[in-house]
C-alpha cells in the first residue's frame, strides 16, 4: 500500500509506542500510536542509531539490532526516511517525512537490550534485617529484653590457645621432633651401657668370690699324708720316742 496522508505532519503527536510480533518483549515490529491509531515505520534510511532512539522511547538502554519485520503490519505508515543523531531520545528529535512510497513489507523491526542493574546488596540486606527484627519483635515481645552475654572463660581460652600454639609449632618446626627422638635414643643407649657395666661387675664379683672359696677350701682340707704321719708321730711320742723324728718327718712331708 502506497500513498500520502496530509493530516500526519511533522512533528507527530506520538501517543504510545510498542514492539509487536516479537519472540521476546525486547524485540518486534515498531508501531507508534498517533491520533489514537496504530501505524508503522518504513525501513528506508533506517540504521542502528534510529533503532537506539526507538529503544530509548521504549525505556531500554540501546539497540542491539534491526531488520525488516517478517510480520508485516497494518494501518498507516507514519514515518519514512527516519534520520537520528547519536544522542537523540525521541523520533521528533530526528529528521523524517510523513509522506512515503513504502509498503508494509518494509515495516522495520528492532531488538533492544535493557542495561543490567546490579542489586544493592547492602541496602537489601539492611531492609531484610529491619523486616526480620520488626517481625520478631511483634511476634515475641520478650526479644526486646536484652539477653545477658556470658563472660568468656579466660582459662579455657588460654589452654586452647596453648594447645593450638603447640600444635602449630610442631607443624612448623620439624626439628623439634628430631631433637626429641635424639634425646630418647641417647637415653636408651645410656641405659644399655649402665646395664652392661652392672653385668660385668657382677661377673667379676662372682669370679673373685670363687677364687676366695677355692683358697679357703685348700686351707680347710690339709694333706691326708701329713695327717697320717702326724697321727703316727703322736703315737710314737706317746710311746716315748724322740720328738725329732716327728720334725724330720714333717719337713720331709712338707718338702
């Protein structure tokens, strides 16, 4: 459908704007409402800057693409040869004509992309805490009474710190373990040396005691020949013989 419409003149009174027949809300055929009637925009001279102006009018940040709509519209074609600058935000800021030689097969479609707004985590957390506090206070008035805070057990904390420090020192300084093992090994060697010395002393004592016993036995049990001669001598003396015989016999026996 081609033709002109003299009642639609620049600047148009744009009452509303929308994207039609798109897969998502951010894309579709551009339609504007003028004098309570919906119409389209022709794609002649249309580019990314013009698409961005359309997206800004829709409340989005910028345009990511444009093309000829695969779904032709109906009604008037309000705008042709739209030409916008980089920082424009409305089609009335741009150059265009209301007289056209287009058909609805040339209706333009755009794709917009709204800027992603990062949530204010601190503000949200503060608001949640306020709501939770208010809810808890309403449901349980006893929460308004402050709960006494128990004093920390200093002895238990000090003991725990000492344990942690000891474990940390052992982990960080492996030479301590080596030193402990060396001392233990030295103690074992010392005990072995002492036990060996005691055993040697006992053996020497037993050996010395054995020698003394042999000596005593030698003195306790005299020569039996000497005893026989002595008895014979005593008998002879008893019989009145000369005592020199006994002395000579004793010297003979001892020799």
